C-alpha cells in the first residue's frame, strides 16, 4: 500500500484520525512532529524558541524524506509541513494525501482544550492568527487528493470517509 498522508492545520484531527486509519488498514502509524522530537531529543517548542521556525521546517523536511522512501504508512504531519517547497509534491508522488480542515472556531476550541503546546499560537490574538495561517496555507491544503471537513464529525467518521475515498483511489 502506498502511504496515506494527513495534512492540515493543527487541531483538525490528524493524529486521532491517523491512528484509526492505521489500525483499520493494518498499516504503521507515524507522526512527523514526533519523529522530529525523537530525532533531536527536544520538544518542538524548544526548537522554535532556541533555534527558529526555519530550523524546525528543515528538520520536518528531513524526517519526511525518510518517510517517503517507505510504504504502508499512515503519516500525520505538522500543519505547516506543506509550506516548504517540495514537501507536498513528495507526499503526492508517494501516496494519497488527505487534507483535514475545520473552521477557525472549532480549531481554537480544540487546541484550547488540549495540553499540546502550539508555538505559532503563542500570540496576543490566537483566533486571528489561526485565520491568518489558514488563509496563508489554503493554497497548499487544497492540492490534496481529498479534503475532509472535521468541524462537525468525529475522528471515526473522518476515518470512514477517507477509507471510502481510498477505495475509489485504489480502483
């Protein structure tokens, strides 16, 4: 099986949906953010604070280059992985790319209720930053093979929707 890549903004359900898909498909699950943490021995927040977003994006691209050489993976990616030139193309060439989207209110609600640190949202107006980043990344997110709006559905429902599309994709 070719890889399945889940892209999209933080808080859209990539990790939850990815784990379900991997289980359903008997595939291995990987998370590029977790791979960066394991590779560096540092939390993402520390990389942003002590180095830069640019350094993080370089590390993210390095771990993606390891992933695209493998098969039978469900890959949850960091929300900004698509902004680095070549990353989206590499995913499209080696698998089925699904964008998970949600409206800005839903995203803010979800990320406010979890424990994950979100360095890009450590700003005065996180809601405005979410809208700005969604707009900035929209041109990348729309270039997936399939898009699923997770605003009003469960991770299980999102995974089932992707499984249906996979049947069409695989013929």
